[in-house]
C-alpha cells in the first residue's frame, strides 16, 4: 500500500469516497493521501485557491467520512441527504457523514482547503458499532482538542511514506472511539475504560511482537492470537502494560537493535531491516528520538562505557 502524494488536479487518489466527488471549478490541492485497508486519508491542504470552486457534489457511497477542519472558521452551506444545513465550522471541528447519503457543498472558494478527510470502510463500521453500540447512522459534529491531536497524528503519518500498519490500525479505532464519546451520553462508553488483558493475553501479545519485529504486524494480527477484538485489545494492552501497542513495539525494536549493535557485526542497514524498518534512515531517526544519538555513534561510544550500561559515552 503506497500513498500517492500531491496529485495533479483531476488525478485519482485511490480513495473511492473522495474520487466520486464532482467539482464545479478547479479541484483543491491534495496531499497526505493514503488508500489503506479500513481507514484512508486525504488532506485538502491549508492553501488559498486562486480560482473558485462554486460547489462540490458527492454521491452516496459505502464509506463513512470524518471531516476535520485544519484551517479557519466560517459558515458552510450544504445539502446533506436532501436537507439544507448551515454548519458553523470552528477550530478543532469534526463532522461525521454516515454511509449512504449524498451531499452538496456550496460557496466553497478558498474554504474547500483546510479539510482533512478520514474514510472508514464498512468492515470497520460494523466492528466498531458492535464494540461501542454506536452505529454511525446520523450526521454528527463535535469540537474536540483531543480528537484533533489524533487527527494531526494521522496527518503526520500519512505525510510521505506508508504508515506502519499497527499504528494506523490503532489510530483508526482510537479516532472513532473518541468521536463516539463526543456524541454519546456520559457513562454509556466510559464504563469499560478499566478493561485489562488477562496475564496470558499480555504475555502472548508481547511474545508475538518479539517474534515478529522484522515485519509490519497489524492490530488484527495481535488481537487475533489473544481472542479479543482490536478495540478491546488496544485499550486493554495500554491499561495492562502502560503503553499503546505501537509504542511498546517500537521499544521492543529499540531493545533488539541495541543488543545487535553491541553484540553483532551486522551493519546498521542489516539491523534496521531485522527490526522492521524499511530504510536505515527511518531506523536512525527512531533510534535518535529514543536515545539522543545515532546507531553508529551508539555502537562506537558504548565500547568506551563501563561494563553493564548501554548509555552513550557522554552519559556514562
């Protein structure tokens, strides 16, 4: 799954629910496009169009679409499933459009820019509806700083390379969960916040991660061996082990990388591939974020550190 970056006007993105739209005028500038399994993204960048777009018509389709405003406030006129709306768009504003409705968006001009789209396929809809008891059947909006942070993470991850499957899967569930909380009466969702994995489930999940550091594992892979849904697994894992699955996996990869840097003659490139990174550059960036030093310098400096510590030389 390779993302398409900044397509020319008229070029298909690969995200069906976006590509079926019809524009009157010039199409918006898009980037951060990722046609994933379950959740896909398209960003209409925070740019000002030189030519106006009078309206956008989107026929009914099978995806639900969550829109995140990344630019300034305004009043949006629209016709959604045949009903006219004047939508007050604010900072950190989100709108969910359920599947099976058609929409027309008026008075676009430069306002068409500054929208981040997340598209969820029917498989995700059905599974999270079963978990949350919330069927995503009506047009809903919310303003949420917490949800915006998750959307910004999705924007960052879809920026230049295909995001790791485990992170993208986890984001999918977290974003829909937090949006459902914005639109669910207090107490209907929060009663399950204390969910934990059983000890055997936590142990099996960590063992599976350790055995598969060299490949792009998914949330479905790990939750499946624990015999729980991805939604319950992601929350239970964090409650049980203190970190989300993707963060824990990254720490396991760094632990293995440190061991290989110290005990093997493998090159940095070989080590990067053996712990699941596609390029040595991506591995080096992740390693530096954790340790404040590059893998090569870590290997050199550690040789001069006292026995029993992995800290770089300047921290010995």
